[in-house]
């Protein structure tokens, strides 16, 4: 029925998100295929959907001839003139076909083509929609659990939450459970788009804060970086674009209401909110808070810092199994080496003593070198003559000191090697 076909096209377009023009083209191609199954592949078939009537018009074109040798492609002048009195030999005339004549097999083939194309179009529409939703938090229902992970129903499609993307020992989902996750990726595969979810990625933490904290959503407060050990602990670095807005306070909320909502979603994951600072050393100190940092020794080339803390705060700074300093390192992007004050002083003493053992060294020279970050015999052996002359040491003396430091270091290595050989014997 014409009205039924138009209705089907309109409903499919609306419900499946498939372009109307694509559906019409698919139907035309399917009917053309069915007609060719009925009349042969050589048949000159034209198919067109009529917007006014809602019908699909199908025509078989034949050439007007005196004598027919191919009934599919040719028609006699006498038969043609019954349709058009002005037709002549050599003209082409279209015969309107009744789609009911195509037969059951042809109709079934047309149906299969339409269903296949609709499925392809539906997959494409889903991919186009979800590829633009990467980075979004979605709600879903657990459909089933398989070897790859948890299959989540998102409404229009199913998504995969891989086993290594769930919060370890905390996420226990069963069929029918509701869950929230972050769209990590959307892959275009032959069997259809695959939406990959995560609950462990730091971006999920950031996205949850955007949902809970209006100041972040509005751009007043910005999350600079985030680091997580899922289900255990996390850190986020925040900064305010408005001097009147406290970024940490905005994220925590009144009586911790905002951060607690995030903690609840992450199954009790402890979250530290850290004020970001453009000064890397201050930023690292903030990331290690509440530890009191006594000194920061920064190496820009190695992107590393040596952090000196009071002896009684070393375990606090490092955290259980090194977790605190590990997260601080991920958050700031700097390699961090935390030492106690006593250990640092002991190491400095040993370095200073190694300098004094270099031939030709005096305490005055050792103090001068130490003040200019050449703190050990090893540092001196690797130094350039220009570095020493720049701090006031004569060139010849600088050369002699560097050479002596190299001899001292080589002697130490030879001694260590010899001791190792004796132990083996």
C-alpha cells in the first residue's frame, strides 16, 4: 500500500536515525534487484520512488523493432503503438511493471537487501552519534557478562566495559545492574561500532567532577591534571580563573558534599584536591601536602626533583607502598625522589668528603664547588673546565682538579671490581 510504504520510510527514518533519502535509495535498489531476478540481468530496469503517491514506479524499457529476437529487450512496433501511437522503430518505450509479478523469491531477496542496508545505515548512524560522545559519562544497564568484559545496554547500542577497565575489587556488577562509565573510545568494526567504556581512567574522575561542580562546567575552575590508582586513591590539580573563587573549596563543596558524591561513585576512592601552581617546585609541595617539605632540588634536564622532608614525615610523604609520592609524580609530571633530612645530610657529607679526597683539593675549593652545585668527586669528574673558570678557578687548576677527580673515580671503580673478584674466588 502506498501510504504504508511512506509510513514505513518515515518511521524508520525517525526511529533509527537513518536519512530518508538513503532509505528511499535502498528500497529502489532492492526492487531493481528483484525485477532483474524476474526479467534477467540484461533487462533495462528503471525504478523511482514517487513522493506524491508514495508508490515505487518500476519500468522495463524495450527497443521498438520489426521482429523481436529478445523479448526482454525488444518489442514489436504493433505492440508498442498500443501504448504510444507515435512510437517508431528504434525508439525506446517503458513498460510499467506490477511489482506483484516479481514472485516470492524475488520479493524475499528485495526484503533481505532492504533489511541489510537498513542495518548498515543504523550501524553508521550509531557510529556517527557515539564517535562525537567520546569523553562523555553515560548511564547504562548491564546486559550480560562475558570473557571480554561487561556488555552494557546504552539504549541505542551495546557497549563493552573491559574487565581491566573496572575498579578492582570494588566493582561487582550483575545482570540488570545500573552503572555509570566514561566513553573511552568508539571503534568502527565490520560487525558494527564498538563503544569502549572505562571506570578506571583518570578522565572518568575529571568528568565526574565536571558533573558535580558547576564552577568546573562553567570554566571558572579548571582541572589541570589528574592521577588515579582506581578504588584506592586519586589526586586532581585545580586552578581558579576567578581570584574570588577557591578551586579546592569549589571541588570539595559544603561539608564535602561534592567530592563525596564522586567518592561514592568510585567506590570509596580517596581523593586529594591539590592547588595547581605555575612554579613546579610549589606544585610538587602542594601535591605532597600535608607533608612539610624542607627543600626541593630541581633538575630541569632530567625533569626530576629531590624532595627533602623531616625524618618523622618521610613515611607520610611516601605513603603506603609509595602510593602518595607515586601519584604526586603522575599528577605533576616530575620524577620525584623523597629523602629524609638525616639521610640527605649524610649523603651530602659523603659527597663533600669525596671532594676532599681529590688530589689538590682544599676545603676552600670544596666549599666553592659545593656552592655551585658541584657537590662530589663524581660531579667534578663530569664538569667542564669552563664551569670551573666561571666561578673563579684558574684554568690550569681547573684542568688539574678535573683530571684528579677522574683518577679518583677510576680508582674507586677498580677497587670495587677487585673486591667483587675476591668475593667470587
